[in-house]
């Protein structure tokens, strides 16, 4: 970008719902001839640049917008009559002091 100059820029129309912005740019560069020569050549090129708009809310806004969403890295489910596996997992976490990283237990079915 140091060696070229912007000659023209124009918007290219896209659908509103596509979330894409297209711009046609025309750049130019002056090239000096061989040593001792006095002529200058102008090299000009057009190109289309496309930007994609990606919206994202902050974490606090996401929590407000989507109530009761999962924020867990791991989700454990058990589909049996007895809760032995989950109890063993809970005891293992308490034994190795990993309970401080576990934030909360949402629902216990049983």
C-alpha cells in the first residue's frame, strides 16, 4: 500500500440480508523507465474487495438475550434407575478438590 495510490473506490450493490459489503477499488502506481530514461508508465488495476459482517454480542448480552443457556464445557447425563455413576463422579471430584471448578449442578433427575 505504500507504493500504490487509490484512484477510485465504488460500492457494488448486494442484497441487504446477505451481510456482505463489496467495494471495487482502483489502484495505480507510476513506474519510472530504465536508468537514464525520462518516460513514466502508469500501471493501473481494479479489484473487488468483499467484507462479511459477522455480528456477535458480548458475553453479558448473550446471557440476557438467551435465558437459561448452558455455559458448561462438559455435560454429563445418565439414563438409569440408580445414580451410582454420577455419585462416583461427584466423589472423585471432591477427592481431588475439583469441586471448586464445577460451578453448579443444574438438575438432578431421579
